[in-house]
């Protein structure tokens, strides 16, 4: 299975609660943190929901 790396580039302060929970579910807590996930439709949907707060790097 392909992997993707997701990096948080903006703060979750003053964001909707569902966006904060999505970042938490992805395992992101602070700016600059990078996590690696499988390239599944569930993960891609979560990344798409907070695409303005994260950047994606192919692993």
C-alpha cells in the first residue's frame, strides 16, 4: 500500500471544532509535525477536509 506524509503548516487556533478533531485524528498536534499514513480513501478524505492547514508529501 502506498504511503503519504502529511505535514501541519498552519495552526488550528480559531478553526471549527470538526477541523481540530480531524487534525487530532490524523495525529497532528503542532505546526511542522509530520505523520505518515496509508494512502486510503478515509485518510485522503480527512486530509481534504483540512487541506488549508496541511501539506502532503508523497512518501
